[in-house]
């Protein structure tokens, strides 16, 4: 007679995911944050003086910390410092409706829907701001959003990015941690991204898809034998 406690345990089946980059992939040509800044200026939520102060902040950070302009921007969003988080969530929704949604690639939306009909988990992975991409997550009915998280103190944005920034090789680290929590079958899962800095991310997946590649990324895709598609 076999004791029930002695029976072998089975692990839950691994999940097939479709992971989509956002900037210059689902939103071709430009970035969602660039559209957001333009919207904030156009609607006078921030003024050009704020943009100037942000540029000066970046320059000071470069001089004091001996970092690149990208590193300085990556660590801070000075143009949002002191703004109400709840207000920015509302503004982000308005920006999505007027400026971001019309720029979404129909081919990208079709790809998301195709994966959904196959029962795949839909994940948005981006270095853009989490509250800015929340309306997109809801619009495409994505299961998860992995994006840059901003610090909020007493209901106001400090401008500081919390934790690691999901860009380049860090995207691969984020998705590996995500897999530890959710159990992804990398061999059968899909990843869509556009930039050569996404190489480490795409390499994790059995089905990498390179979108709208520039020459350097196209060269990598051809060398690796990866699928190349256009999302226009």
C-alpha cells in the first residue's frame, strides 16, 4: 500500500508567452515617452522652462558623475518631479487616446490577437514609464506589463526611477526573473523587439522576431537566423 505522501509530485506546465517591446515595435518610428513629453508641452502641463531645467539637470549629472547622457536620463525623469501621480495617470490616459493609440501598428495589434487566440500569455516589456503604458496594457488586454517604475512620495512623483531600468541586457534579466515567478517555456515562447540592445532578450526565446530593424539589428538577425517582420 502506497502512502499518498510518497507519490511523486508534478510541476505545473510551463507557460507559452509572447513578449512585446513597445517603443519602435508596437509603436513604430518613435517612443511613447517622446510622444508624452510633446503632449505635456502642447497641453501646458509642463512648460519649456521645465524642459530646459531637465536638460541642465542632465548636463550637471554628466559632469558630476562622469556618466553618459543616456545614463543620466535613465536614472531620472526630472521633468516629472513634483507632479501629482494621480494627475499624471489621467494625463497619460489622455495622451494614449490622442497621440499613442493612433500610432499603434495594426500588424502589431494583429500579432497580439493571434497569440491571445492561441492561449499565449501576453507581456509588454519596455523601458518606458509604467503609468504611461498602463492604458496600452488595458487596450491590448495584456496579461502583464514590465516597465520603468517611478518613485512616488506623498502622492507626488520624485522623478526618480526605482530599481533597475528595463533596457538592453537588463530586459533579459527582468524576463528571467519574471519566468522564475510565472514559469515560462522559453523554447516555445515568442519575443518581439527592434533594437540591437535587445539581443540578449531575444536570445532567450525559441521564437525571436525582429521588428523594423536598423542595419545593425538586421545584421544580427541574419546571422542568428531570426525572423524579421515590419510593423508599420
